[in-house]
């Protein structure tokens, strides 16, 4: 019917069979940003948000989200992640989240990195919304991937 890998010959959605693929080392990096008032950014940096340590909780949330990606995104394969790292860079008007995921497997970890970055950003919003409800999450994007049949890619 078409060249879309998640559709079968009849056009129905299905999980791609990766059984015949070779295991390779794979890594993906995704990034996103949450922009906020200077007051909210300062409270996050200073650790004075009433709900607790926003950055620590966002880091754990991102790691947990990467591990749950196949449960959240319907056609994703569960992967044996060997590494999930969440880096959080604060500045005067927000936080930039960078999520790195790695595994040795038959399919890539791009969705895990994107999910990790997204959930870390949502967690920051949740914990700081009492200070600034107008925060904006944007620019969530894959920045690089390595491994697999399609090789390496960088934004």
C-alpha cells in the first residue's frame, strides 16, 4: 500500500517486526526548553519552590519516562536501556533540558530521549506553576542519534 513502516499492507497500524535486525549500540539526544518569569527561574535555581527540589524531581521524572516510553507511545518497542541522563541548565528565564538515552538493541532510542525531555519539562511546569502559570514549553526536538541501519544524524 505504501512505504510507511507502521502500516501493514491493508493500511492498519502495526508494530514493526525488528526480530531480524542486528543489535547495535544506539544513542539519542533530545532537548527542550521551558521559559518562565525571572521569579520562577530564580526560585528553581535557589531551591525555594514550595513543592521541593524541582531539578531533582524533573531529573528522576525524565529517567522514569524514558523507561516507560513503550507504555506511552503505542507502537514503540520496549528497550533495554543502558543509560538515561537528564541534564538541566538553568538561566534567568528558564530551564533547558537535555535527555540522552542509550542501549544496545534492534531499534533506536529517539522516542525514549524525546519522552524523557518532554516529561522532565512537564514536571518543571507542574512544580513551579504556583509561581508562574504562563510558562511555555517549546523547542522539544531530537538533536542527534547514532547507530542502526540509518547511521548517525545530527541537527
